[in-house]
C-alpha cells in the first residue's frame, strides 16, 4: 500500500509529493502515488538528493499545534553533520559506525520537524562527519 506521505527532492532541485512505502537503502527505485495526480510514479534513487518521510505533505518546516509522539533514538545512533553539493546543511542521527557508501537514513534532531526520517543519496553529499 502506498500510504506513507513522502516528499522527494531531486538532484535538479525539483520536488515530488506523494505517498509511498518504506524501502530499503539498497533499493534502486521506489514507487510513489503522486499526491496531485494520484498516478503511480517510479522514482530512481540515483536521481534524488533526499526522500523525506513526513508527518504532513502540506506543512513546511515545523508542524505546530499537534502533539507528536517522541521519536526513539537508539543508543547505536550517532549524531552527524552533512553538507550537500548544493550547499544545504543537515544535522541528525544515523545508525552507522562509519561514513556511508550506500544510501542511508537520517533521523532529524528536531522532534517537532515535519520530516520523521530522511533517506540520503550519498552521491549528493560533499561532507559527512560524526559529531561528538
């Protein structure tokens, strides 16, 4: 079922909002249901910068006036700072022990952010560092 709200940010700067399912970081493509047209769209992960699993497709930034359950940060997760090719910076936590060679998932530090979990395409990253 394609029912998880996601926002895809492509390497060319365009975005696609829709509904998808959880996927594995080793997958090469994902299937989404476009929120505007309701059509099924195949998204190739080598063409994306990030895929954001969100609470609300139509919110920007922080979701306010809603009580959100706390996000569970596992003890194995480490805090990171990421810089993308386009200059955007992102902080969060990852369940990695060394810099990634494949796509990976980041959990945002802000528990009230609209994004719950973010898939990152490592070919779009220019700097990845663990923060102690």
